[in-house]
C-alpha cells in the first residue's frame, strides 16, 4: 500500500511574545512550544489550530491557563502543511488533526510533550499517512508512518 503523505514545514523558533504578534501565527496549522532554561531546551507542547481558530488565539489561551508557570524563555515553532496543498477548510482541518495525532502517538515522542495529555495512548483516524517533518523540527522525528503505529 502506498503511503498518503502529509508534509509539514516547521519555522525556526520565535520567542513566545513575538509569536503573539507575528503574522506566522495568524492562521491555522500546528505549533510546537519549547522552553529554554539555562542552556537546556525542553519540548513542552504540540498543538493545532483548525477551522476559524488561529495559532495566535491558541497560544494566548495557553499563556493564560498554564504556560505562565514555566520559567525561562518560551519559544514557538509554527508548522504549516505544505503537502497536500489547495485543501478545503474541512480537508485542511482533518489533515492537521491527523498530523498532530500521529506525532503525539509516535513512540519516539511518548515522553516528549509533557503538557499534552490527549492522543498519547490512542487516537482515531480514517486514513493512514506518512508525516514528513521539514525545517526546524528540533526533537520531532523527520518521518512518522502511521502504518507502523498499528
């Protein structure tokens, strides 16, 4: 069976407060929050914004609910779906959801995202994909095959 592909381009990390003002976050997609404390960078959270929600709005929500408890510099990497392209809003939302689920469930990421509680032990899907992470992926696996997660 040939893999269906979801390709995500991850931008370089930007400080959290700058991310709240950046045009990069005024859209739908994925985001990856890390913290630098001393000389160590730690992955905290992988999230999504779909439909009429924006990454910026989701980041503001995290800041108000739990992110303010962390010391150090908080950074955000923004991930855009580059393939498949030209999707309807519903198709794009479904692809974003599949990508987040596969990344969080992947065995290499099980203990990576301390603030994520959903999708670490199971998730539902309607299609099997190969996720290709490109750009500044930090601790993300470059390739994730949902076929291997069954």
